[in-house]
């Protein structure tokens, strides 16, 4: 299993920070996948791998966007960055073969999503240095939502995430088991990892992302709010516009999803 150390992380971030950006440079959307391979996930290991494969392969069909992909693996009581790079360079088939054979160990679930949050913030800072437009980040949590952390640790992290969601600073999609008690709730949109339609729901979610990413039209009137497109030269305003369209599409998709 290939683990990214701080030197490797800095090298990738420097590549973004030092790149030349102009009006023709596609916006960048940071994506984090938190993959839970702790012991309590052993019955859902294969399903979790399929969800990662569905997310990464279907996102490749989204045009006019560059994706930074971060994958953090929880295994043996630790969380490690096991992929960091542009999505188009990610080989899902080879990567899957590098994963541990069996789920094992405790789950520092909240601490792991905090680590993802900090890393994606660094991606945003690197984009700011190069002048590349960067949208609101996506977080995919694939887990049974169970943690072995103490309440003071995970409660503080969840409060911070809740504030960010209220302020539309990130989008969290939780693909989690619905048959467990006392599981963590990060306040994001939920897909049932233990349901019969998990992969089809993931596919529909990615299509909603594609609709917002492949066009420069404002959000449709069925979506929440009225989004007005600024000129691309105003990179901060244009980044907010793209983020608002992504957020509106996710709100619309999951409202439909809850209705079946």
C-alpha cells in the first residue's frame, strides 16, 4: 500500500501553486474520499471498494473541470493518505490491488475527516497562489459511521463540520450503514451503504455533479436560489458561482432522492 508522506504532499501542492493559470484554465474541484477499512467494516469491504470505483471512474466523464483527488484510508487504528493527485492520473484498478486484504483495527473516523479537511484547505491555498479558480470541495465518507474515538474528540470536529456546511464551505456525502446505532452523523447528504441501490444512487449523484460542472448555465429554477454568473476574470466571484451551482445541484438531487 502506497502512503504519501509530507514531502510527497508538498511536491504535489507546489505543482499546483507554481502552475500558470489564465481564463482558459479549467476550474479545480478538490475531492476527498475517506475509505473506512477498520474492523467493523469487514462485511462491507467489497461494497466500499465498488463505491470508490464508481465515484472515480464516473467523475472522469465530467468536462471543463480539473479534480484533485485525495483518498484517506482508515486501517489498523490509523488514517493515511493513500492517493493525492489529479483524478485523470488515478489508476483505480491498480490502486484497488494495493489495498489491505481484510479490514482491521480501530476507527479514528472523525480525526480522519479532519485530516482530509486540512489537506483540501491546502489545495485551495495552492490554487490561490497560482490564480486558478477553486470550487467548494466534496467529501465522500464511505464507512459504517462508527468511531472508537472519545466523545470530546469527535464532538468538536463534528461541530466544526456543521458550521462549514451551514456556511456552504463544503459538500459532504456520507455513504454509510443505516442499520447501526450510535454512528456519527457529519451532517451531510446520506446514501445507504447497506441498501440495494447504493451504486445506482452514487451514479445519479455523479450525474448531478456533471450537470453543474459541464455547463456554464446558472442553476435551473427548480434548484434553490437564483445563481447569477459573473465574468471569469473575477476569479473569486466566479469560483463562488461555480460552488453555488454545485451546492444547488446536490440539494436538488438529494431532495429528489429522499422522495424515491
